[in-house]
C-alpha cells in the first residue's frame, strides 16, 4: 500500500489547521496531488485528489471532476454537495472550459450567460481542463459560495494539477469508459 497520508498541517495557536489557510499551502498542494497520482486506478486517484483540494482550500462548496464520456461531461469523483451529473459541451462554465480548452475563472457565476446552477449557493467557479494528447479528457471544477473566491494562485495550482493528471493518464494508459 502506498503512503498517501501526509496531510499538511501547521500549528495555529496550538490548534492544527490545514495550511490552506496560509500562503504556505500554495507550495505544497501540487506535491500532495502528485503523490495521489501514484495510485494505479484513475477513479481512486481522482477521488483522493478531489478530497485533497476540498480539505486544503477554504471557502469551497464543491471540488471535483467531470469526465468526458459519450459526447458530454459526466460527473466524476467529487467532494461537496450533490451535483449535475451530465453537462452538454455547449452549456455552462464547464462547457465553455471544454470548448475553449482553457481555464475559466468566473468571479460571479450569476453574471455568466448560461451558467448551470447545480447548487444555488455557488457564486464563483474555477474550471480547468485536463488535456491529454490535444484532447480534453476531464475537468477540475471548483465552486465557492463567495464571489471572487479564486485568484491566480489557485488557477496556477489547478493548471499544474491538470498537467500532472494528463501526464499520468498518458503514462499509465488510463481510459475513461
């Protein structure tokens, strides 16, 4: 069994808190995500990555994946409230991420034309494509009940995570069925 359980904690006033509440976490989340990619099973790896993101970023109400299957985005491993299970490529922030093959950082989802409200409490969203061999194979999707929650640090971290996932997807010959 691989040793995944190196959660990153700092002592804050004698009470351990995830480093996500400090700037120091920014240095370590991608290393932690890479450790989960040692897993041989794609779904198991993505499940732990979604948990890692949820545990290490504050002010989220959803962190997870949508997988490209059968001509649409299908719900994958996630942490948070119930979610939309199928998203067409021409709908919402996730659809735009797929079509543009580019990260979407939306400060106010209520101002985004065609936003899909899987959770009516969500106010901002970050969606990052996982691109392998030129094709979007999945997306990392983060939602927050706070406007303007996601900054350039989270974009860079999730883009690195997406690149790491794509590299392992190719290296391990993973398939989305």
